[in-house]
C-alpha cells in the first residue's frame, strides 16, 4: 500500500522554531512514506531561491534526507512562498527532476 502525507500552511520562519521542530518530529514518527505532498505556504515568506538563511538550509537538508530514503516529494507554491523555484530544489535539496528517491514534481502556479 502506498503511504502519502499531505502538508500545507506551516508558515515556517525563524520566529516559529516550534513549528519546524513539530514538522521534524512528525516526519520521523511517520517513518517510511512513499510520497510527501507540500501544498503551499510551507514558508511564511520566501524572498528568492538564493535565500541562504539557516531556515532555508535546514529545510533543504531535511527534504534531501527524506528524498534519499526513496520518498518522492511533490511541491506546490502558495501565496506566501510563490517564489520558491526549481533553483532551490536543484541547488539546495539537490533533487530535481524525477529521479529514484528524488523530487517528484514541482507544480507551478497557474497565474
């Protein structure tokens, strides 16, 4: 049976470390999952793919770790993180496009 998780509206920021910790704990407790869907507003704000903030780096490390287990990650942007693009996933998470254990799909907004 395929196990999928759907997560949205976390609004991660440096001001809310308890939400980031909650996400980390939740994903560890869930164990092996086949697909992780991140459905927008994962970040409170995203200023661009060249963001090298500690939060952006920690999130990239966490997603890379999850992708390395074979989980496919699907991401769609929300109104607060609509600038998250392919460059972030390629250069930070190092998982794009579809590869075994890599990022599944980057779903673009249709503006």
